[in-house]
C-alpha cells in the first residue's frame, strides 16, 4: 500500500520547486542562453521536478501491481494503460521525462532555446499532474 503521507510530501515539494522555477518565467531566451547560472538553476530544478513525478508514478505502479516500466517515459504510459492519466497529460509527462534525460545525459547537445521553452511547459504540467493524476487517483484531497 502506498504511503499517502509520503506522496503528499513529495507533491508539496513539487509545488515548492514549481514556485521556485516560476521566478525565472520572465527571462528571455537570449538572456537565458547567456547566463550559465540561470541555466543550471532552471535545469536542476526541472530535473528534480521530473524525478519527483517519476517517483510518485513508481509508487502508484508498485502499489497497484501494474507492469514494470521499461524506461522513464514509460512510467506515464503504464499509468495511461491503467486509466490513471488521460492521453494528453500522458504525452506531456512523457516529454518531461525525455527532457530530463537530455538534461542528465546529453547536456552539451541541448540548444538553450529549447531548454528555455521546455521549462515553462514543464511548469504547466505539474498542477495537472497533481490534480488529475495523483490526487484524483488516490483521492488525496
């Protein structure tokens, strides 16, 4: 059985990280590309956000005995297959997981303009993930 308090704590952390990331929403792509410190803060925060989502997804998958995911993005496919997420949110979460992999494994190959665009899309997915994905599934409200 999933530890609801643990999931709630992780979701609270996710909300805190989202708030921190939103502090950078006014930065232009040009300024972002020129400021390595901002890039580092934004990318690490994004990575942490995605990893929390993956951790919560893993809790749900394990708790319900769903099939084991074959990769990070597949966590959200598994949840979709079992009616936890809708198709649109699944696609957004899968993109977040893939973006996390780019940040972690191919840092030198990422165009800073794509990072700048993706960070705000990631922030938009978080409230939907918590509201429709986890809160709704476990009735955590």
